[in-house]
C-alpha cells in the first residue's frame, strides 16, 4: 500500500481527467493541488486539444510514435539516409491517425514541422557556423508528450534527427525536439549511428515531458 497520503485522491483525479471529454477537473483548491502533484510527477500534462484541459501520461502511452517507416533499415546499414521515408509522408500518417475534427489544425503545422528544420547548433569556441545544405539528412519523428507549451494536435511533440555539417565533424549530428511553440530540447552527437541510437532511446521513453529529456543528455534551449 502506498505511503503517500494523496495517492488515492490523485488516482481519482487521473481517472476524472481520462473520463472527461475535455480533460477537465474542478477548480477547487484540493483538485488544483492534486494537479500540481500530477504535473510534478509527470503523470499529467496540459492537453493540446482542449483549452485549460489536461491529459494523462497513461492515456498518451496508448498512442503510437511516428518516424520513417524504414528507419530500422538505416540503422542496420541496409539503406542510405536519402532513401528514408520523406518527412511529408511521415506527417501524412500522423494526420491520418487523428480524429477528423483535429486534422485541419494539424495540417496548419505541416510546413513548420515537416519542412526545413530550425537548427540549434552546438556553439564551438573559435569555429564558424556550419553552412546549411539542402541535401543534409533531416528525418522527422513525432512522439506523444508535452513541453513548456502543449504539443501538436493529438498531444504530440515533433522532432528530427539531422545532420548539421556535410563534413561530419564532431557534434555534426543532432536530435531536436519541439512543442507547438518555442520549447525545444537538443542533443548533439558525433556520428549518425550515435544519433540514431539516442533517437531509439527517445522513442522508447515516450510519452514524456520535455524536461525529462535532460536525463538523456538533452539540453533545453
């Protein structure tokens, strides 16, 4: 039996969130205190689909991840990076997974999420910025979770594993993860294989709140 005096009530609040069509709970102090505890323990997050609503990590754990469907082949060395499923195809699968009434809003993020990446490079003292080349690897993924701001419709964070420099110097690969606004978590890696290994750990860890990624070596920017 749990020694936490709030455990039973907090469990009731989680069930209330899951049974509410908009993830709502009463605004009384006891319920709001329970929400603070649930957010602090990463058992509940702000709901991206309902203003002032909440969603539980337990619910999000039932959702699927989205990434290149031939990512395993790249990890195994069976294909080259340019053969990966395209970002727009990955985004299409994400949109189709959503309830019909959320798809139009998800589509409004298409260019931002599946288009050209926003680069958060590691700063190397005495080195110049690496140039952006259009043929560098950039592969989209989406995972259930939340950040400083809610995620995309369906409560998804979006990210990419990407190459930052064609000459592949140390730190030229990265994983970047974003919420629906300006929240971002970044991890740099020296090689494609190192980046893909870290990506698999991210996929296996979902759902999560973006600040939990610091335990995997990410920095919040």
